[in-house]
C-alpha cells in the first residue's frame, strides 16, 4: 500500500476531500475515491477524452493529471451538469438527437461541448468539430453529436435573448 | 409453440417513429454503470503479466516473490486453469488464448496474473514474477506465414480442405473453395479481363470502453460475474466450462457496454478474474489498459487478396475469381471462409469461384469485427469492379447494375436469394443528388457496394404486465445500439399501448433462458421477433381475463388498439376494457399477466448497401479528406430510424478509418508498435463531414414486421468507396489499405516517375 496524501478540492460545487497516493491519476481518484464514475477511462494516456473534466475552468483529461494536483482547485464533472433536477440543454439535446449509442464517450463529450459553448456561444460546424476532436466516439460517426451541439447553441442563444 | 414468422403488411402506430432511448438519462448524467463501474465488498484488483515476445517457449515461471508481497492475495498461471475442455479444440484454444500454456504465441499473450489489495500492489507484484523465456522464430505477415520456410506456430495444424491430406504441419489451417459455374469457360467468353492484388492491414474494433469485469467465486461454486460483453449467456457457458463451474450457479450480469463491434464476443480476462477470485476467495475486479486491449484482445484479420474479373464489352461479367488469404492470429479461424461467402454476394455472376486460406500468425487471436471478413473482400472486389468499368469505358454504377443480384439469383455461397435490396440501393444512389454535385479540383467520387448475411439465433424474452398497466420487457440480447428503445416500441405496437408504458431491461443469466450473443446484427431482429410472440401470448392472457370479467367465452373477445373488445353476438353493449383496467384486476382474475417466448429466430434477411464517397487528395502530402459521404442501405423495416441511421453512420465511419488511417504496425521483432489511440488513429470529429443516410425498406419476408439486421453492412463498402474516390481524384489505384498519406504519396510519385 502506497502512502497517501490528503487533497482538498471543490467538486461540482461541494467541498470534497480525498486521500490518494502521489502517483495516482485524478481520474482514478475521482472514480474510486470520490465515487464519480461518470468520469470514464478509455485510454489512460490522454488520447480519447472520455475522462474529460473542467479543472479551474479549463478542459483537461483527468487521466493525465495527478490527484494531488487538484489540491485547492475546482473540478466540474458530468455529474455536475444538471442543476436543480433539470438536465442541461446539452444533455437533453444529446438524448433528443440520438447523439449517443453506447454512451461511454458521452460524459467527456458533454464536458467538452460545455467548455466550447461557455467560451463561444455561436460556434460554426468547423469550430464544433475541432473543439470536440480530442474526444473519441466509435459508435456515431459524430454526425448526431455535432447536430446536438448545434441545436444546443441555438437553444441557449434563444434563451439568452429572451 | 410454433409461430408464423411471415411478414404481414400492416399500418404501424409506434414502429417507424422516433422515440428517445430509455437509457439516455443515465448515460448523459454519468449514472450508467459500465464494466469498470461496479465494486464489491472486499474486492481485489487483478492484473495480468503479458509476454513481451512474439513467440517464445516459457521455460519457467517463478511466482514465489510476488506471492510473498504484502497485499497480494492470489497469483495464478496456467496451472490454476487446468484443461477441462475434454477434447473440444475450440474451447482448448480459448483457454490457451486466455493464458499461455508453455508457449507465448504473440506479443501480449497472458502468462500469469495476480490479485492484490490495490492497483499499486498488483503492479508491483507483476514485476516480481520471474519468467524465463526462450525466444522462438516468429511470423506476423499473412503471406510470409504461408511460405514453407515459415516458422510453424502449432505442429498440430494440418491444412484442412486439401487433398491429399498434408503430411507436414503448417500455418494454413484450412482451404475453402466455393462458387458456381465454370470460370475457365467464363473467362474464355470475356472481351476484357482485370486482375489485381490487394492487401489490407489489421484493424481493431476500437470500442472506447476497455474490457472490464468484477468476478466473485465462492468455495461452493456459486459465482457472480459483472462484465461488459455482447453476450452474457455465452460468457457464462464458456467461463463455466473453462473453470468447471455449474452453469446455473454462475450468474452473469451484463453491464452497460461501451462499444463492442464484435470485439466483446470473446472472453479474455474474465476466466482469469474468476480463477483469481476462486483462489483468493475474494471478489476480483479487472480492467484492461488500452495497451492490453490493442495487444491482447481480438482485432480483425490482415489480408492479401487476388481478384480476377472477365466481362463482355456490354459490361456483362462472364467470370469472377477471388483468392483470399486471411490471418486469424495464433489460432485457427474461419475468417477466409466468411470472405469467400461474401466476396461476390452483390452480383449475379454465372461463373464464380472463391478460394480462401485461413492462416495462423504470431498475432492476437482474431475476433469478429462488424461484418467480419466482408470489408476486405469488398475492398478488393469493388475496387476491381471500378477498374473493369474503366476498361470498358462504362460508368462504374452501370456495370454494377448490369450484374446486380436479384430475387432468384443463386448466391455464391449456396442459397437462392429471396427479396433483396442491392438493386434498389444502387438505383437510389444513381438518383441521389450527391451523384450530380460538382466536384472541386483534386476531388473525386467513388461508389461501392456491400453485403452482410445477418443472423438470427437463440433468443428468450419475458414480458410482464404490472398492476398499473405498465410493462417490463426482459430481454437477453445485450443492447449495443439502442435495441431497448426499438424492442419497447415493438412491445408497445403489439399491445396497443404507449411507448412510455414499456420499459425494456437486459436480464441477467439467472432470469431468462439462453440467449446467443448480440452479433450478426441480430439484436433487434431476434429479440424483436421474440418480443412480438411474447406480447401476443400476453394478449391471449389479457383476453382470457376480460372473458372472465365479462363472464363470456374467450372466443368472443378480440384485442384492438390496447383494449379487449367483446365481439360475439349478444355482447354488443359491453364497454371495452383497456389493458390498464384488466391489469388492475389481475389479482382477482387469475394472477400476474405475462407473456414469454423462446425461439431460434430463423430467416434473418440479408443486408445490402451502396455508398457514395467524395474525397479530396492533397497532392503535396498524400492526405485524403472525406468531403461528402452518403450511405444507402436496406433496413427491411426501420423500427426506430434514429438508431438505424446511427448504425449506418457509425459503420461508415469505422470503414473510413480503416480506409485512411487505422492499422496494426508490427516491428521486425514481432511486437506491436502502436498499441494506443495516439498512434492507432481512429477518425475524430474534425476528420469528417456529416454522414448522410437513406434508409430503404424492402421487407424481410421472414420477420413479422419485415425487419432485417442493420448493424454491420455499413462497414463493408467504405474501403472500396474511398479507394474508388481516390482513383477518380488522383488517378492512382490504391491496392493497399489503409490508404494513408505515405502510401498515397508513394503512389503519386510512382505515377509521376512513370510519366
């Protein structure tokens, strides 16, 4: 058993502490110690984006961040997307547009798509495709994912105006 | 009970519309539980030690140091998995593939395994296992493996299908030949003959979720396995057989599956996890790394194929021959045989012959990958079709239409086709606006066709009606592409109730009869058929309960639009009873209301597709970009068009990845050099345009709703569609897939040098 370090963070708005060995990834810490298994492991090498989270507002692959690096920082995962029992518009549009099949990549896509829309509420198709190029999906061919993000951007702009 | 599975033309209320999937909310909120998302009290972490050599004798395995490490609870080698297969060579191969028995047969072959209290301890323990290897000569290329000088992987393999029986063992496990007519006579009639050779590299299904399971074996043999799989009933039977467990005592629950595409039809770490758990008497969780997934699961074959076509000046093909060499990894497979069956299946060619060679190499044991073996054969045949059209100065699509298979055509692999959709897909392609869209400089357009058999198979389904009138549908085929949605729609259609009132679940192995894998595009076809029959059985019960309620003979009760209706003379004034009303009274009219069905679903309708691909080739770099893509496929009947489109788009994209980028690269040392998503590059979002789809519906006469499987055919045409587009864009015929930038650039340079 390796020696653990205590890490204090804010996860999805709540204060969370966990203890993990210094060589453990943040992905593993979130999954196995915090219980957020919506953070998915597809590769463990930062190539597939299934473990995407927001760390202090920046989109990262949590598999190539150490758990101890999260000390004092703010984390957002897919589990924090829906607020007050309502699905985030991205979540609803992914369902409505059949933008998921097996769903293993979906949490990472949602986190990455939210990061895009947070900084660019009106992305064109090409901007969406490049913003999501770090997330691998093997089921959908990305077609319905891009459409779901386009629909969300449109919905959120409309809502923003009203 | 026998059921009539004939297609009946009817108006649907639910089927054919678009409903959201019942697993959607769990999947967008992170609640859905996949293979790696379960845990059990006292669980250990299991890890596998793998061979670093392509081929090596294992002289000695010393596990004593690992066993002594604090926190290690069990260490196993092949000696902990005694051979109980009793002469079943197929099972013996599975066992040996799960863990090497005296010889490591490929880079990544499992040699030993440990279970420890945590990941770090298990990793440390692996390093303490001392394995003495003696390296043996290896071979990884399919053509080299067939040479008489190649190192022989198994001295028990004597080529089947050749006369006289070989006296020496070789890497050729079997030769297959099939076809119709007289090809020599056919070629003698030809005005034009095309001959070309092709190669395709090995690709992986590339599901994003690595294999993962949680196993628990008690000393009395009662066991549980939570696992990501395409078929938990088959996993149960195989694991029970390998470990000597009773089938009924091993409960296997399928997790949500994070992609399979054929790759989760075979066991790898599951028997190891069970053996580790049995030895430690603790639950053991195992999650493969991506490196392990690439090196040690079941990718598809690499191939080498020769095609020869002869035709009259009018485009009529007089003869066709293909010789197909497929490697199956370090164990015998039947992949070349499947290739023979599919190669010319789109066409009505009087004289045709396919010869298949199944070959062993020092690579992982090949598993199914979406329409297994068909994409490579189609790459060769559909490329040759375009070469033939060019030679004949005909449009490529017209040559295909001239020779297209129809109802009544004798298929190369034996059967005579019933109603099939290949001609309709070609006509739809010809009429599609995509075919008339203008191309820019360096762009070209290609068309290709594809075929897949589709299968049915053993299926068992339960339908239980709750007292509030909502319905649980328990199915045994794992949902890989949205089948819970389509099966709930089918149940709602039959019962005449709302889709929202049906909840489909995947039942564990203790709750239903045996179900075959979700493979061969059979999930919605087979479980759909079983769901229809189960619902019809439930309707009979509902009618009986209405008859009891009314005090009339059941013969006088009909089921219409979700209601029991009294039809006999003298019952005219009885108000109809809804399913909900009958369910509410079920406790007083005879108890729970259910329907059940076990069936071996026969008559899976063949799947045919034609694709259009526009590609732009960069003459400076050789990089090819897909600029437009259209899939036209016959679905028989699209239950939920959203998910049918999803299958078309996903399959096409996998085929595009295979065509342009994906390949296993082995070094001279026989080790895989790119076991990760960085170097094994699957298509990303920015690589692709929208994938347009057109669903055709030519009903399958052997399914009550006309359903054909739709999951696999879409991966068959893309390799050739891309190759044909590149040929039209850049003037080079690419015979080697993937058509990666270096290969295309080399071909462009060679063309330029040839002047």
